[in-house]
C-alpha cells in the first residue's frame, strides 16, 4: 500500500497559508490533510480492487467530496469527506467551478507528492470522475489528532460515531469507513498558538507526553462500534496511521513500530483497505 507514504511525503511540504504570512504543513482550520488522506485511500482502493477498477472503467461509479448524508431514523445530517457512488441527476457540483473534476487532476489541486512508481500506477488506472452523487456505495470520514490529544478525544469520538450512524442511517448497504491520523511527535507548533509572523518572533511550542497521549487516542478510537455484517451499527472498516509531524517544516515520517497498529491489527492501514475493498466487492460486485 502506498497511501501512508504519499500522505507523509505530501504533508512534508508546507502549503497551507495563514494571514500572518506563514506556511503550515498542518492547520486545523484547513481541510487539506483530510483531503490528502482521502486521495491516498482512494488511490490504494483503485490499485487494490479489480472490481472497483472495473466499475470505474464501465462508468458505473464516480466519487463525491463533502457529501451530506442524513440518518433516516433521527434526521441527523453529516458531511462525509469522500464517497464512492453511482452517478446521480445531472446537477451542478458544489465548487465545481473551482477546478478538478477527475481523480488524477486532484494531484495538483491537493499538492499530492508522488514518486515515479506511483505516477506510473496512477497513469494506468481508469479515469475516475467526480460526479453528482446518486447511490452511495462507500463513505469515508477522515480525521486527525495532531495536538492537545486528550482534550480532543470527546469531539473525535463524537464525530466518528456520528459518521457511521449517518452513513448506515441513509444506506444500510453502504460501506462505512473511518480513518484517523495520530501525531506521535513530542513537540508541535500549533497555528492557533502562533498567530504572528514566525520570522519576527520565536515560535510557541506545544509539548506532548508521548507515547501516552497517542495510546490514549488509539484506545478511544477502539471504543467506536464496528460491524461484521449488514445489520449491526458501526464502521465496516476503520484505520489509524501514526505519524511524526512537528509542523515546523521538517519532514513528516510514518511510524511503523508500536504504538502504531501492527500488520495484523484491525486498525492497520492495509487491513482497512482490505476490509473496504472486500465489503464493497461482496455487496456490489454484481450491480450495474
């Protein structure tokens, strides 16, 4: 799988500006990190699943961004970061005038950094188009826990939990996926605490009690319901990638050792991709 490496490589380049003239690798008020994560996951799904590739090639499915889904039982609405879907009615796509409408075009729009091998793989994939959303077949919520981990846990839990409820409340057969990026760095430059030109003042640095706060975050994610069939509530697949990101312009690295999920762990990135693909294939392989 290529996603974690692409994500770390792309986040290593500061590209999120603030009003003080600083460029950040990560900013909580930007959705760049979640869009990068979604792109990486979709790249691996297309590369991994022959069924998904065939459905793309035949024009049966496209993708949507920030698609609103509504829990039929409660009426609660939720914007999902990414959906794989059948094409819906021919209506204008939100922010469509702003640019990319094909998966490959998002490389430039999202500043995705690919190596030569990944460029070759992308070139061989069928063209996946952004389409008006019809029937949702897979929906993904991507979150990040970069700093102030413990304080962020209640909201992280609530947003993930409400996501799978909205997805399956709208379509019980849709594949519900969650992804969380967790920061293991011992220090972090928070844009919210550095609202000034960093060229004129010393940065204010957050200190993290590691690996304790990362372990606590993973434990909290473990409380999110998961399901193995179509009747219970929970995510069909959920993955965690642990990185080290100081947010000072230094390279971002993917953490493979503990406390990051190991290869056989249900939260491991590859396990997430396998579960999304197998769930999609078992539910939709024979669909038009």
